[in-house]
C-alpha cells in the first residue's frame, strides 16, 4: 500500500510525520533535523512496524521493497551521504 520515507530535514523538527508532495500513499518521518550532527556518523534504529502504524493508522502489510537514496531536489541544495550496514530484524 504505502511507503515511509525517513528524512534528515534542515528545518522540520525530528519526530514530525508529514505527507509527501507527490503521493498520498507516502509519508515522511523526520529522524534528524538541523546542522548539529552534520559531518558525523549517525546511527539510526527504527521500529518500522510502529512507525507505519503512526503514519498510516493501520497495520502494515508485508514489506515488498526497500530503497536507500540521498537527494536534495526539493530543497535545491546539495547533499552527500554515506551508508553503512543496513539490518532488518524481526522481534
């Protein structure tokens, strides 16, 4: 059904859940905000199941795909990212 986009925002506060401009089936969740932690290695850990329920108000179906990307087209800015190991665990 739907997609979660975890983002680092320059202005929006961490924890904000917002609609994406391109689809009502996609939500943005701000996990980092501002410039304080720029140029540092940041480790994120998320409960995708809980995040999905908060964002869409329902239980998620089975995960069908995962995409990792860095972009700044909406902000007309420039971004560089490095990604380490990405691990999914079922608890």
